[in-house]
């Protein structure tokens, strides 16, 4: 189980036009880990699936929005490793299904919907008991996949490369992947998270996850909150132009929700001289490319693929 993933490659991104401190930028292509369970999803699911298998569970149940990378990845993982999967989707059904949900269903996921106010209470005992009554026994994976086992898996993103870079940059949704990277580095380098949501709650979330892992002493990290482009899944023409220019110049596909914002923020930091002279900066490509189909369908093929 979880043996056949490719080793993700690290490539150097071409020298950027404005790079006053001659920083060297690299990308760890976690998006190449697996065609469906890509990027941080593979890392976050690995130990959860092993735990589910060990506990004799046969059904995975999880939550997500209608375009969720996590929903798509759980559907793919369940199919590949022989679990039944149930996806509880926020809001009402919209037909025809968007590409994310259509592919999830095609991979065998059973889709159900929760109205937004119940969805907000999805991790409470009352809602879980109701779901158990409805679906029977299941292994619960939280929305976004973040739990202690996900953090353990995410720590492996930096295994063996802890000493190779001065900065490790990644997009933050729940902050679980960043927490894993911080624990994996065990104090080496600097972790720079880029929040893809509006608000400054990430630092608190990461801190509390680190404390739960008895790693509260680690302080070599920070979260930048300036590149969310208005909030989760929000964008403007600057972001779209950046993603398309980056694809043309570097032949690396970025998505508009996570990695586009990450690389935009990292390149702005380079331009502005944030990183010291000749720093080695690693931007972790956490996947999420499945979402482009649905985005392009809604927004008139803005993203070049
Ligand atoms: C492609 C991608 N990158 C980054 C993230 C952020 O990960 P985390 O929620 O662990 O912060 C997510 C999902 O949440 C994602 O789908």
C-alpha cells in the first residue's frame, strides 16, 4: 500500500527577471507524486489509510466544498486501495455535477449534501452520530484532511532535504501541511507559509497543532497573509496572468487556489529583496491541478493548460 508513488523531482526555476539578491528558486514537484492523489493529499492520506486498513475499516467518509481537491483525492485513494468512500459536500446539489464531483463519483464516491448551517457543525458529536446512523461505520477524515496522521505524512515532504534550502515555502489552507513541514525540518531552515484565505488565523492554528505534537518550541516559521487575492478561491487578472506566464516560461502548471498564490507571493518576495543574498528557496508544489477544469468551465478558460 502506498508504494507506487513516483519520487517527486526538484527543479530549479529559471532565473527571474527581477532578482536583486540573486536568490535561487527551486520547486519540489509534489504534484507529480500520483496522477490523482497528488501533492499534499497523498502525504496527508497515507497514514490515515494505513490506520483505516489496520482498524479493519472499509468505508472512508470525509467533507469538502464542491470543488475540493481533498474530496477528489479521497475518492481516488479509496478506489485505488479498495475502500468505499462517502463525500459530504457543503451546500446544495447542482446538476450537472462539476468536473471535481463528476470525477469523484466516477471513481466510486457516494456524494451527499449538507446545508451550510449543518455543515458548519460537521465535526460535532451530534452531526457525526447522525451520519453514523445514516451510513453505518466509517473512518472519518476531517475536511481538508488535517489531523495528527496527516501532519506525520506531511513531515515526509522534507525528509532528506532538511539541510538543502534556507527557506521552505508552501501554501496554507488549514495549515496542516505547513505544520508537518515544520516538524519534519525539526528547526532547520525557515518555513514561510502563504495563506490562501483571508484572515490571520493560520499562525494560531499552526501553533496549536505544533503544541499538540509537543513541538511548540519550534519557531523557525511564519505565515504571510498578503497574497490571498481577496480570500479563498478569489482571484484577479494579476494572478491569472502570473499563472499563465509562469506556465509558458517554466512549463510548470499552477492552480489558481493554492500554488498560483504561493508562487506569486514567493516571486514578489524575491523581487522585493525579502530573501537574503543567494538564498536557496524551495517552493513546494502541493498539487491541486484537478481544480483547473472546474475553474476554466466557470471562468471561460482563463487558465492555460
Ligand atoms: C493543492 C493544495 N495545496 C495546499 C493546500 C493546503 O494544505 P493545508 O490545508 O494542509 O494547509 C491544499 C488543501 O488544503 C491543497 O489542496
